[in-house]
C-alpha cells in the first residue's frame, strides 16, 4: 500500500487540528479537513478541504450537529474524489460540538461506501462539561459505531491530563493521537518482516463486536514497561481483556530477536480470550535500535461502556 491510499481526515475544530499534526508525521498520506470554521481549513496547499456551508455563512455549525450532518451529505459529490481509491480512512474528531459530532458519521459512511476501512478516533467531552455536550457526543457515537469499522473512544480528560503532565496545552496535547495514527499508518505502509496487510486488518475486524486500538513504545528489554505504557492509553472506559481478535504489529531495531518478539506478543495477548484469533506482524527499522513499538487492534470487545 502507498501513502496515497490512506486518508487522515479531521472533522471539526479539534479533529482538524489533530489531523494536521498527525499528517506531519505521515506526510505521504492524504490529508482532509472538514469544518464550518475557516480557521480549521488552513492546512496548506496539499491538503483537501471540505467546507460545511458557504463562505458567506459566518455562524458555522456552532453546536448544531444536525446541520453539520445535512451539510456533509450535500458535500457527497465533492468528497468522492478525495475518498476515491482510499483503502484506509483514519477519521479524527472531538465529539460534543456541532461540526465533528454531526459530520463524522456521515463522512465515515461515505468513506466506507468508497471501499475504505474506516477507523474513527474520537474524544468524549470533559466530565464536568454541560450535560448537553455529553448528550451530543453519545448520540454521535451511535452514528459512528454504525458507520465506522472501528471507533476508538478517547477520554479528553485523560488526554488533557497527560498533556498537562508534559507541560503542553490540552488541546494541542495530541501526542498520543499522533503516535496512534503514525503507528497504524507505518505498520501498513512499509513492507514487514512478517507481512501484515489490509486483509489481516479486515479479518480481525470481521470478527465483530466493538474494536479499539492501543499503542506502546519503549525499550525492547522492558516488556512490562511497554505493557504499562500501552495500558495508560487515554481511552474512555474500555475493557480489552475479553477481546476475541487481535492484530499485533511490532516495530523494532535490527537487534530485536525473534525470541523477544515472541515474549512481547505473548505478554500482550495473555490477557485475551483463550480462543482469540491473533495475527502478528513485525518490522525492522534501523532507527528503532534498542526500542520497540507495538500497535494492537483489538476486536470482539463486548463491554465498551
Ligand atoms: N474545555 C474545553 N473543551 C473544548 C474546547 N474546545 C473544544 N473542546 C472539546 O472538544 C469538543 C469538540 O470541540 P470542537 O472540535 O471545537 O467542536 P466542533 O466539532 O468544531 O463543533 P462546533 O464548533 O460546535 O461546530 C468539545 O465538545 C469539547 O469537549 C475548549 O476551549 N475548552
Ligand atoms: Mg468548531
């Protein structure tokens, strides 16, 4: 697969900011920004832009998801060429406002119809926000889960907390999201030692149930640290222990031995359902000397609330 077959799409203010920063790490992919707010659409000449509404309408979709959804539907013909030939669409949005909550599921629907696997990574509002935002977000989740292959629910609270710990602005604290998108894109882009491809991804997704993604990186000697790091993902209340399908991709340096790979994947899959279908892939890159990065796609989850 080449980068042109992967689309990183942001919807709404937060989604577009995340997409632009993730795309900087994967510049060969296609970037798409969808919003009613012009500030989100200044993404450089190579990016594709879909504006929810006319330039003359200054009001955007402020907290009106139904309006955003309707406008996204009207953009169908303009979205087609951007989605054409895409194998994977990574869709990013912050739920709780108008644009992201309203347009994300409709964009997912259009992307799947174009033949792409759709992985949505969306944040849920802070717990202390008005119940109104939480209500909007929950409704948007229903639509996304019906239209995307995978919906990864990110807790904005935990993401913001981790950003503060690093001394970053909460909204820009998207490092975890960037790592996730980067890991996913690069595990699919480059030739692997054990070749994983989209067929494997589709096989794991065909398993049914809810699905989520985890990433972890660290020293190849410290399996426990790697697991702790993956488990600290700012996901919103998801129990991964019952997963019945797992796509696990390791990327390590030339020093990573088959035995170490085995130990790492064993440690990650130990907690899964006994009959879980596990697909393992690995890749060696010079830059990863002494380190390893793991990306897991877990499917067949039963409880996601
Ligand atoms: N606390 C806080 N949360 C924010 C802020 N901006 C965004 N968020 C969170 O991110 C979610 C999505 O925000 P945006 O991406 O700006 O919303 P949008 O999709 O552009 O929606 P509209 O602007 O209403 O059309 C919100 O529901 C909040 O949970 C902020 O300034 N403060
Ligand atoms: Mg906005």
